[in-house]
């Protein structure tokens, strides 16, 4: 399907309204980074796009198995940031990466790649759905957790990562730090958990080893 283009050059599907009929002025408030408390979900709407060859962030729409999105230039989200998006109608949750920005749209609008839109259980013919979303501060502040997320998404191309948890950080040697994370993955047939570990040298910030495996 070839996308249509608005006056600002951004692709959109003709079934999508170009501007929000409703704006939800819910506050954006950060929670402490303690692995337990998380930011409140923000109500908004999601549309979809096939993406394009050029993005404002310099990150391709194909990044992380097309689990990508564009946000308003008025939103608090930045290029490369991860956002957790939930479809209340299907209860499906996905984690997307911001790869593009759109001027002149409300901060409560997120434009997902079509594959991400479909991963929420939404039919592209609908064009626009109500969603809730929140940034993922725990993952953002844990660089290696985000790295393992990307590895997991590549290793399981038919699954969507719906949640994550930091498990532990240990120091097996004087020049080594080991971090462990757990990811929840969902496919049309099943839900699985994958545990990822990465060992790195904190002095050079170079990886010594990493591993991912399915856990019960």
C-alpha cells in the first residue's frame, strides 16, 4: 500500500484523520527509577503509517522488527526513546522505539508503523484507535537492558515484546559486571518469557559476552 502525504511531507493512511478531534490533557509525570513504580499511562490515539526512507531521527522504520513510531514535536519523547503502548480494547501491549517526529500534531497522538499497529490487534482499515501509552524509563536508563531487548526482538521476529523486568546486577570479576533482564513475548499462538544476560567491562564499556534463553 502506498501512503498518502500531507502538506508537511509525512505519510498517512487516508482512513486516518489528520488531526485529533479530542486531546487528553493528562499530565506527564516521572516516577522514581526503582524498578517497581512506573509512569502513569497517558490516554491518546494511535494511527499508522508504512513509514518512509528518511526519518527526522535518522533511525529507519525497520528498526526493531518495525516496532517503531513517530511522535509529535510537541511531545516530551525523544528520538530513540522506547514507549509502551496498550490497546484497551484487546489488552495487547507493545514496546516501540521513536524513529520520527511530526510537526503540528497533538502530543497525545502517536503514529505507529503498520506492523506495530497490527500487533496491537487493530485492523489497519480502522485507521485510528484509542490507546494508552507511557515512556519506559527503567529500560531507557538501563543501556544494556535496551541492547538485550533489541537482540531479543531480532531473535524472535514473530513475537512482540510486551513487558520487561530488571532481574539483577552482579560483579563476577573486578573488571566485569553482569546484568540480567527478563522479557515477556507474545505471538498469536503463545506467550513466552526470555531471559537475557550481558557481561561487560565497566572501564571500557565493551561487551565480554551475552546470552538469551527461554524460561518457564
